């Protein structure tokens, strides 16, 4: 009783189905080889004859007689590579042509070439060379499978053998380029120092991105090929990306991944602390914690080197678990309020409840969770649900909206959120003395805070004139370089002692 499209794999172009229906609706039978997908996701090949049957009442039904094509027979249809049982070039091309007709997100074509296969075949024999090709294909499939599980992607992607020692992967309909950079980094990591039967295997790879580098199969394939050619010029185990801006992003991603991984292994993460003070008397009310990576020789790596990667990586939950417990310890040492910045993934993850449940209630009363406005607005309904659950279970915890004002076109959401503080974005503070509009907005935000029962914090305060104006407007707290830059724990404790005198 189900529609036959449940078997549709996406490997055939829409033109095939157009011909099918043109034949059947004109009363003719239709015969073709179909690449279908089974319930478990595996592909199967079936040679089908479909016949239209017209009944006396005028209705038409269809009968399909099909023969499952074995691997041996399949080779005759030129869809699979004989050695590896992967899709071949023809099948790869058909798949991509069908996909990019409908793609409205990012796609990536990654072409990977095994180095020195001629040398391997000459010195170890063709049979051993074929074994390496087969094992390499299985390695690619495993890398893709493990990566999909790691980043929680369920959809299938195409892996093909598109040449003698050349393999290609197509990732389609991905929301963020960051996901593609993650996969490229995974490829680089997993394929480095690869060995089969003590034979060292090296590779080169070229990458093109849809729609940045092209909107057709030929454009993407040719640009990936050009990138692969450039990679070969630079030596072995080199990945080249056609688009230079994207290439820089991947380089950042790879260096950031190495830095973050080493920070976990060597315990290099350190919090610096920036105080915020009562606007009327400049007494310290609390601190915002800001993450750094500090080498054992004292070298400090600032967030611009790693935070974008960290917030979109598999390391995030582990970092935020460590971070919250670390801040809980610092609260006990400082005996004052300390805020911790949560990412969008952190605040929308149920792990937050397990973390907070492990912290004593008297410590929780000094904890402030900061979430940027843009992260809340990504999914306002889910954000509202999670924040209310936090407040119901942990009423002691304070919640602050960071960088407030950057999404001010949607201010109506404020009345629906259980928040305690608005942190006014520094872009408004810096320009408010020279811009009547920005000054009016700051005044509006402060007024909103008072009427809604929120405390307000002005970020990025750098001059005394700014501080005086903010005090006149009624801002509760100010934060910025006028008070102090972010400083290490020891200096923050000294500053706090001075403030209490």
C-alpha cells in the first residue's frame, strides 16, 4: 500500500522518472535498471519491467516485475567499480547531477589520490596493489561512518572510485561550512601515517565547494582536480582547497583543533577574570570568566585562536563540563559572583542539568550563566523552555543575556524569558557619546531593564565620560578596560580585596 518512492536512492536523474511516467501514462511498458535503497540504507540494483494495466472501471494500476542484479551482473551495467564495489565515475556523476539540482546548502567534492601506486605495483606486484586499493576504500568508508556518528549526521554520502588510484567523496546539503572543515580535518588526521602490510601509504587531496566554486558537476569535479594537482606539487599528504578564503578557514580549524586537543591533554585551559562594578561607587559586584589557553612557558593563546572551533567541535561538552565545575571552585575561593559563558549548544543540551545538580546550592547562588542574544534567538522557543527549566530547578542561578542589543528588532522575546541581567553590547557603549541614536538605544535598554526587573551591565566601558553618562542613565553595573582588563586569578583576588577595603 506504500508509494514505490520509498525505494528511491537519489542516484538516478529526474529525467529517468520523467521518461518512466511518459511511457506508462501513454499505455506503454517501461524497462530500466534502478539503483534502489533498502530499509537499512544499503543499495540494491534491480532490473525492472513496469506494465500499466487498465481495468474496466477506467482505473489504471501498475505491475512491476524485477530481477535483483548480482554484483557480477552489476559490473555489466557500469555503475559499480569492479575491485572495490564502490560507485564508479558514471554513478558518481549521476548522483551529483541529481543532488545539486535540488541543493540549497553547502556541498563538498573531495578528490583523494594515493601517491606512488605505480611504484607499489612495480615493487610489490599488481595483486598487492589491488589489495591496497581495496583496503584504502574500506578505510575511507570507515572514516566517513565514524565521522558521521561523531558529528551526529544520519544521512548517506557518496564515496566512489573515480580513477585508477583516485577516490572521491561527495558531502551534500550541509548547513555550515564548519562541518566540511571538520571532515577535511578528519581526513587529514586519519590518513596520515597510514600503513597496509608495512607499506607506507601517502595521499593528496583536492577540494571544491558548492555553490562557491561551481554549480554543476563538471565545474566542481574540474576544480577539485585542479586543487589535487596543486597539492601534488607541494609533496605528500597535502590537501588543497580551490577557494582561498575557505582554505584559510580550514587552516585555522586544523591549527585550532591541535591547540584545543593539546590544551585538554596538558591541562592548559585557564580562566581570566574581568570585574564588573556598581556604577555608583565602583565596588566590585562580580567577575566574568574568560577562557585562555596558557602554555607552561607562560605564552597566552587568546580566544580568537580557538573559540570558533571549540564552540562547533566535539570537544565542547567536555569543555563546558570542566568549565562549570572550575568556576564553581573559583566561586568558593573568591566568595563572590562569577559568570560563565555558555554556548548555544551548551544551553540547549540536557547535560547542563546534570552539571548544575552536582554543584552545592550555596555555590549556585553566586553562579551567573551568560548566553549571547544571538544564541537565544536561534531557537527562541527551545531557549525559553530550557531557561525556565533551569530556573525552576535551580532558582539560585542567575541568567544574563550577553551582547544585548545586537538583536533588538525582536525585543518582544524579553518578556517571555526568565532572565536576571541584560549586558548591553559594547558597540553601543563605545559610540553613544558621539551618536544620539546609540545613546537613545542605551537609554531604552536601561529603561527596559528597570521595567522588566532586570539588572543592566554596560560592557566595553573605556572612559570616565562613558561611566558618568551610564551612571546618569541608571545602569546598574559597568564592565570594561576602565575598570580592568581580564586578569589571571591571583590578580583578580588582589583586586577584589582592594575593592572591599
